[in-house]
C-alpha cells in the first residue's frame, strides 16, 4: 500500500485528505474505501503472484492498483464498473500510475461477474450486496476466495469470505461489520 499513491485516485479537491483513514466521496454517489478496509481485503484475499482476480466496483481504480501491487504486478485484475464516467477515470488513473497492463476496466453489471476472464482465484466486491450472487460463486476456482459485503442497502453489512471447496460446497466466514455503498445490478440492489 505504500507503493500506490492514494492521491492519484481521488478528485483534485480531496487530495489534502488522501491519507486520512476514511472513505472519500467520488462522483455519482460512490466512494473510495478507507485505506484500512483496502488493507483488510488484501490481507483476507491471501493474494499470490500470478493470480487471476475479479473486482466488482472499480471506483477510480485505487483498490485494483493495490491488489495488482500486492501480486507484484504478476497477476491480472478484471474490474467491472457500472458507471461509465468512473470506469473512464479509473482507466486513466491506472494507466498514469503504471497499472494499465495488469488491470482491465470493464463497463457493465458486476453482479454478473465477467465470464470471459473466469475462472478466478479471487473475487471481491467494493459495494454491499443483499446476498452473494451465484454468478460470482460459479466463476470462482475450486480453492478460490470471494469477499463481499452482504446486508442492508444503506446500513451495516457483514463482510463475508467464502472459500470454494468443490463445485457445490462453500465454506463461509464473517470478517466483521462494514458499511459500503450499495451494489447495484441484476443480482444486487435496484437503482431505485
């Protein structure tokens, strides 16, 4: 995390707050996660070099850059963002900071995952879902980990980590309470 400059992934007017340990607002009602939450997700994903990772919710690209760096830029991150303006900003940020080759930013419904890059060693969500989408579980490799906030749309969620033990068996563990913006999509919350 010391290698990835958070200030490169936030709006100019918020740069003085870049290293506060708190979420910061982005456009379209979205946020960039607090640094400690990015660290928790990285640690609990148990990343290794060469992994294939799916991120749901790109924001301005910070989490994806940290994940790429945690794999020593020797893996690949597919990041799906539903808001085109955020995806475009993230792509610019990732290119200018040297992560353009290891992170693909895709515009779409992240709750559906991304079949073309599957199966994934790791999947994580940066927004809260009402439940764990089956589409994501299906795209996870056996032995893979999925971390996603699950719970209330605008309240506390439970950060859930599941490990895929077979095609139909999953081990689930709570990592504690969190608060994320809602995950919007077919297998998430509606925009309304």
